[in-house]
C-alpha cells in the first residue's frame, strides 16, 4: 500500500516542472507575435502548476516533522520560500486570468510576465533548499 511518502516526491517535482515549462512557453510566446499555442499552453501550465504547488506545500507542511539545528533552519527557509512562491504564482495566475478577458492590455501582459519571472526564480530557490534538506538532513547515509 502506498503512503504519502510514496507520492510526495512526485507532488514536489510536478509543480516545479509545470511552472518551469509554463515559463518557457511564455518566453516563446513573447518572441513569437500572434502566437496562440504557446500563450495558451503557458496559461494552462501556470494554473496547473499553481494548483499542484498548493498541494505540494500542503503535504510538506502537514506531513513533514519539525527539525532542529541546522536542518531546522533549512526547513524554515524552505517553508518560507514555498509560501513566497505560492504568492507569486497566485498573483501571476490572477493577472493571467484577468488578461484573458483583456488580451490587448500591455500592462497586464508585462505585469504577469514580471510576476511569472519572480515565481520561476522563487520555485528554483525553493527547490534548491528542499533538495538540500532532503539530501543533507533527511536521507540516511
């Protein structure tokens, strides 16, 4: 029988992949004018990435025990960064949803692009601290 520990690695890596590939699609759509495919792909990847990030944070907060010392500091930093990442993803998602109703709004387009850039940077740093936590403090040697 599977437990949450079997699914957690997939839940953690899935949002990272969705957000990263969504951002790559946004970059392509910025350089290819009047492109519908990459723009829509980036939107759906963003929404799925945001939803899966919520699940990943939920499982991390509720199914990971507290740690002390250096591991506790890394865990606290990782958790804080996870919530910051969720904030950026949430803002980006809301901006993109509004942008879908106003596709000609340059301000919405560039604002959502800026927040998506911050979100992909945040998910990368969060992933770094998560990897550090797992490989340096949680996995047996």
